[in-house]
């Protein structure tokens, strides 16, 4: 049997910022990819985690639940979680329908998210 994911998840450390870049269509089948990324972010325990969602073309409640769980862990540990947009309309709709946008710090500026500018 051959299995192929419709999404990719890449993790990178940038000094004091841990980045999780998510691409493609994210649904329940990609849960293992997301859980591995969150585990690395939690292990690194850097002050800031940036989740780049700019290339996510579809997301379901699995991604939303993973983001909310990570938000809680970051909050409880005194760390910051930032979502990087802009978001694809389907991702924006997921946040809008569930009323969860207010839980997150969101920016459309990669430089600001990565703390490489003064803004």
C-alpha cells in the first residue's frame, strides 16, 4: 500500500523563534505530522512559536484543535504562539465559523512574526 500526504509540515529554529510551516490540505490524515511538529516545538520551548499557514489550502477541525491545544500549552508556559497569514479563504472561513480567531495572535508580516523588524 502506498500512502501520500496532501500536506507537508516543516519545522525550523530561528534563534528564539520556532517555526512550523504547514502547506497543502490539512485534515485528520495529517494529524501525525502536526503532532510531531508540536512535540518538537514543546521540546524546544523557545519563547515564540510561529505557525505559517500561508500555504494551507484546506483545513478541518483537526488543524483547528491542534492549534487550540498548542495555544493553551504556550499560554500556560508563558510562551507566545503567532499565526502567520494571510489565510486561504477556506482557512479563514474555518476560523470565522468557529469563532476562534480571537484566541490567536495573527500577523501578515513574516518579519514581525520572526522578530526581525522593530514593529
